[in-house]
């Protein structure tokens, strides 16, 4: 391995692997995350949970 190559799984840039802003918006509900919430999943955000609860209330009528 040369000095320009990196080992598999090694960070390629300074700060790699650190938390930063998400590459997508979490303030707007998305149907896949609403579905995830409905199934008891963990990959959803407040907007998704609120939308799922609104759907539940509308369906209960």
C-alpha cells in the first residue's frame, strides 16, 4: 500500500465519520418514514410521527 492509498474503512478526509447536517430534510414528512413509524421502526422524525398520528385520527372517524 502506498502513502496515497488508505486502508478499507479508514476515514478519507479530516472530520470524516463525525456527525453533521443530514443530507435530507427532516422537517417535512416522507411516506417511507411515516410507514416506518407505523410499523414501530426507529428511522423517523417528528414530522413523520405527527403526520402518522394525523392519519390515524382521520382514519378513526
